[in-house]
């Protein structure tokens, strides 16, 4: 699955540190920490029908990531919200919008890893694009040779811009003709796909890996909560590839593509023996949630 260019995005206005720039003129310094070391944190956020979905959850994860990375002079949630509203209003966006919100450690006085070289405060970048949910109705996965980081090396609780592991997994998936790379944890249990969390359904029970080495996704948490509210059994546990191959249904979750059915993993078709389509039911609950929840836009 390859995203396509949307011509509606030709004249985007991009927010960088308080100013809006046409997309061709939106630039950051070559001394910025994101360029120098991927030293930045980010959120992917969606706008549905005049509301920013799960904004508080995204801002909480961003603030926690920035704090864990010891960023200084981090803008407050109110400042970030004002910047988001300004960007969306300038672009006339109230629906079908995906926002890439990036906070870097900022510009350095000279190249180098040391955060003491960052003496200008962080850089806030907001790229809002016309982008309805991008995944096709069904996707295929292939297991990657690249392991998802454990907390021993780089804690997945930090939503940082060092995405090389995941990008390498995606390259393997591209070579294999699959839509995404399925990443295992250090012990060989399934962790997540390169940009989305994963779930499987077996005999009416929904399972997802512990968020030990995967990103604790906001969509993942919504699905867990929705299952609990609706009385659908949901279990977080270590899950092997075999448990995924032999599941009745497998799906991915993420802000970009919402809930997406997985048709095949490593050439094994996912064959349901259940009469009910539990995934369709959960999708319905999630869709209803996107229609009602979120921060209303003030314009
Ligand atoms: C590695 C990874 N896993 C999962 C997700 C899905 O998380 P969310 O549901 O918060 O969008 C993302 C999204 O940024 C991601 O980068």
C-alpha cells in the first residue's frame, strides 16, 4: 500500500514556531536536532467533522515523551492547541485531515549530540494535510527480521522520531510485496507492525500484545476500552506468530488507518471459523466514537 499525492495539498500552509509558511517555503535549520539526530517527538492526529479526535490523549503522550527526553521550555498544551487551531483555520480544514505534530529539541549552536548545544528552545512543526484514512479494506503483513526495541534499549513509551527500526521493517515488507512489516519483540513474541498496533481474535476473545515493546497506541487503547464497555472479552498477553496465523481475525489499529483487517501474514491466510464478524462490530463502535468524541474546533 503506497500513499498517493493528494492535489488538495498543493497549497498547504505549514506551521513552524508561530509562523505559517507555504509548503515549499516551510523549512527548519540544518542545525535542528531533528536533522542532526532524529532528536524529536511527534504525534499523528486526526480531524473528524469539526473535532480533533483524542486531542488530550495525544498531547499527554507528547508531553510525556518530551519530558522523558528531558526537553526544555516545552510549549504548554494550551499553546499547542492554539497553534493547531491556527493551522487548521488557515488551511480551511475541518474534516478528512491528518496532522503530523512534531516537537524537536530545537536548533543547536553547532553540530553535536549534546543537548546543552540546544540554546534556542524547541521547534514546533505542524503539518496538516488532507488525508482521509489511508489503509485499504484489507492488508497483508510479513514478519520482519528487525526486532522492535525493548525498554532495554529504547523505550517504546517514548514516541520519538528515531524510526529507523520501523523503516527497515517497512523496507522488508515492500520487498516482500506486503503492506506492512510485522515486528517481534526481543523474545520472539509479536509486538506490532511497523506503524500500527496489532490485535487478533480467537473464538470470540480479542487479544493484543502487552505494550512492553510496542507503542501504547491511542487507537489501541480505544479498542481495549470499547471492548470492555461492550462486554467483549479482551486480553493483553504475549502472543506468538502461530497464534496470529491461526486466529479467526487479525486487525491493525492506528490514527492513520483506523482499524484495518489483515488478510494474510507470511503467506498464511487468516481464516475465520466464527459465525459473527466481531471486527466489523468493533469497527462500528470505533466509527461511532470518531463521530462524537474530540476537541471541537473554535472556528
Ligand atoms: C510504531 C507505531 N505503532 C503504532 C502506532 C499507532 O498509534 P496511534 O493509535 O496512537 O496512532 C503508531 C502511530 O504513530 C506508530 O508509530
